[in-house]
C-alpha cells in the first residue's frame, strides 16, 4: 500500500508517493483509516488531512508548516500535533464504509480554490461534494444515479 503526500506551494501541489511502512512511522494508525487525503483544505498553503474516522465521520486535521515549506508530517500524525491541537468534523454523518464504500478527495474540481470530494454510495450512485474550508454541507450533488456498475467496482480514481 502506498500513500500520497503533497507539498503545497500556493495553489499547486507536488505529489510524492511514500510507502505505507514509512508513513506509519510518522502517522501511526493511518493504515486503519478507510480513506485519507492530504490537500490544503483550510487555505493556508499547508496540506491538511481529511480522513474517515472509525465512527463514520469525515475528519479534518490541519497541518503545520514545515521549515523550508510544505507540511510538517508530524503535525498530521496525531490530532494533538496538528494546527489547533484537535481534529474537527468535516463531514458529520453517514460516511461509514457500509454507506459510502468509496471516497476520493481531488484538487479543486469546481474552480473555487477548495479541494473537493467524490463519493460512491452503497446504492451505486456517484456524488460530488464541493469542498469547504471548514465542513461539508448537504448530501452532495448526484452525478450518476443508483446503478449496479459502481457497486461492483473496487476503487475510484
């Protein structure tokens, strides 16, 4: 398993792929997360982490700037290390793996300078969730109606 980490410069992201074993040393427990994306959500030019919690919520962990630019990975390792010292709820309810098997964060898809989220629900519908600096709202827009095609996929993206 590989996890992607981003070094954010203004509106651009440079992607590097890091093995899960090296990430797990810095971010223990990340491999237990059903979904994780690192993008600049808060708008401070530092990557933040959006992940699905074990309770089925999307959580936002704000990263701290690293010396020399980018994000300090230690700030993403635990809520106590993050900017503000605590995770905040980004998607309040119904983000369990059973309800939303696939979640994929993307850079800005709707041109509002905030990363967005695509989700495939258990009924096979595909939804687009416009990003927010603080929390998602609503059920997202349905892009593809319920169908069997997306229920049989093993990943999106």
